[in-house]
C-alpha cells in the first residue's frame, strides 16, 4: 500500500463491482498524476475526492459473485449463468 497526498488528477480508472460473501466488492485500478505530471498507478484501496469524479459504469443483467479458488488461493469472479 502507498499513500499519496496533495493535488492529484485521476487519469483513468477501470475495474468491477461484484459480490463477495453476499456483499458488494469493489476492485479498481487507478492511474493518477501529480502536479509535476508524474504518473502513478495500481490498485485503489481508499481515496478522498475533493471535487468531482466522472466515471462510466456498464451494468450487466445479473449478478457476479466471487468464489475462493483453493488451487490459486484467491477469490475469482464466477460468471456462470450471466445472461
């Protein structure tokens, strides 16, 4: 985890919102730039946005949950049954 302070501009975010143990689970990647135009990217765990954030969501018909894959050791999206 890294913490960035100061004025940053969001350049791009991408990711998904699924269900994990029946609750919403947000998985986002972000790219930001500082006042010197240096760019940083990675997983977004927490953010405070001081003015606005403009984003686009694509909503699917159905729900995607996550299930633990013991072979890999992480929770993976279960997309079976999505229309």
